[in-house]
């Protein structure tokens, strides 16, 4: 569980041709009471009250070339030393404010000429943030209750083609997926409120078939409708989904921004499926940007119930170890009395072959396993795609149970 300090704490990987201690002190000053020259008002009393502190510094390796180009380098010949640094801030500097938190821990730091690499690794927040923000209203338990799925992952898919279908065509596809036994369906992030498939018409058409299927079978498939837009648009779209009997909405969190997500989180009566498209710009370079462990916490506090984490053996650039670390982070409590657990969403080129490695990497069935082409392009149709995924997950869980059973028998006298 994340420990909750009195002060705001953030961990960084830094790279510098300067003395790492001086670089860390520059970071602390830039992001609190200091500036590039001493000013008369920065008294010892003010520093004691408002200055950020360097809590720890651990030297790592040196590298032969800088990760970032610097127009006016401190030392153009290097070497470029890396270090792990922890900074802390008084809560009173900003209060329990997520937008101002991001300014404090991730503001002008990337502009500092002392740094040729910087990555925000993790953050720990005082309990005041738990009181100030809604956090996930549904999370794992609420999602399972709404879908009626327990003891296994939710098997999901994405509407494909991603864009270009009409509301009626989308509803026909959803009807086929409901009959196939799917648990979860989401709009592609590109499908919003365009002329081909207006949001209102899509919701009404899709929910007619979802509600009809639920009335006949007792199983209501969860559909995450992409309501990404301006704040008032998102509120109105949420209310339409709720009125039509829907059980989930989706937002592209990098597009709606932190304040947009906070307002949606406070308004919602449905789970929020948080899509992280655009994440690669913040993460792809190993010495730059954000680690998911730090980044996703602000969105969980804002109200995200589901968080995308890519997938094992994915079609993108992320490593399996990074995916597993992200998924475990989403399931790690942030506060003892308010865990803010989000359900990790595995997607991106997923198929039955990834069930076993995903299970072994996460060690939990608390996830949504979303396969687009893996279901919709199955040679025997969507029903066979869903059945194959369920069978793969059943086999994965059973195989490890059998191994554990054999080990227990072998250990008996």
C-alpha cells in the first residue's frame, strides 16, 4: 500500500552533467520558493515554511550521451550522471489540488538546463487529497456487480471498424456481440460525436439492443460510450447514457484534461472507463516523461474506475514488464481508508495466446481483457472469439491451480 506522508513526495530519475546534488537543489528551488538568483524576500523563515526539500539522492550509472539536447549545456562534454531523487513539498504550498499538484511536481523541471534527462517515477500524497477528490465510485467491485461477472476477467471488445459505422450498423454489431456472450464493449477512442455516428443516436440505438438482450437473458452487457468533449457536453452525454439504461461511460483523459476528468468524476453515476491515448508522448523514452506508477494516480483520484495499461505481447512499443507493473499499480491502494482501486484494462493486439502470460504477470482476475480483432476477426465469428478467450483464461487459471496442487502433494511426507 502507498504510504501517506505529511508532505507531498515525488521520486525522479534525473540525468545531469552537473553535480547531482546541486541539480536536485535547483529542482527544489525552481518548484517552490527559490529562483535563479537570491531575492531579499526568501528569508530563512520563508524557506522553512515553503521550500521544497531534497529528501534523498541515490547515484546511479553515468551515460555517454545526453538524453535531451540542451542549447546552453552546463558541461557539453559530460559525463552525464544519473541519480534517483526524492523531493518533498509542504501541503500548504498548494493545498489538496490536483491541477496545482501537477504544476508543483511536473512544471518547469523539464526546461532546466542542469538536466539532460528527467522522469517522474512515483508520488505519495497526504490524506487531504483523499478527502478532496471522489476517486473511483465503482472500481473493481462495482464493475463486477454491474456486469454480474465474478471469479474471472471481464471479456471485452472494441467496436471495429473504429469509425465510419452508422448508429444502426453499430447497434447490429453490438447485438451480435451480446449474443456471443461478451461482457464488455467499448467505443473506439476515435468514435465520438461525428456526422456518421452522432452520440445521441448511437446511444439510443445501442441501448435498445442491449436492453432487449438483458430482458431476454438477464445479462446486461456493459458498453462504454465515448463521451469525450467539453465539460457541459460530457455531463449531458453522461445523463443520456444513464437515462437509456447504460452502465458505463468513457473519456479520453489526456484530451479532456485533469479538470474535465475531475468534474466528470464528481458528476457521474456510472463507471468511468479512462482511455489513455496519447500516453506514449509522456512515457516512451526511458529517461524522460512520466512513469505510469506516478501518472495514473492523479486520474484514479479524479474518478477513473478503469485504467488502460496496454497488454502483454501488445502491438505497440511497451514491454511486458512495464505493462505488468502498470496493472499492479492500478490495483495497489492509495489510502488505507480510501483505496481508489481502478480496474486495469488490457488491450492492444490481445488474443487467447496472451491469457496465460497475463494471468502469470498479474496474478489476479481483476481486469478487463479487451480484444478487438481477436474477437471480431475470428474466422468462426465473434461467438467463437469470445468462447476461445474464456476457454484460454479458464485453462490459464486451472493450469496454475494444478501446478500448486501437484507441489502441495509432492511436499507431503
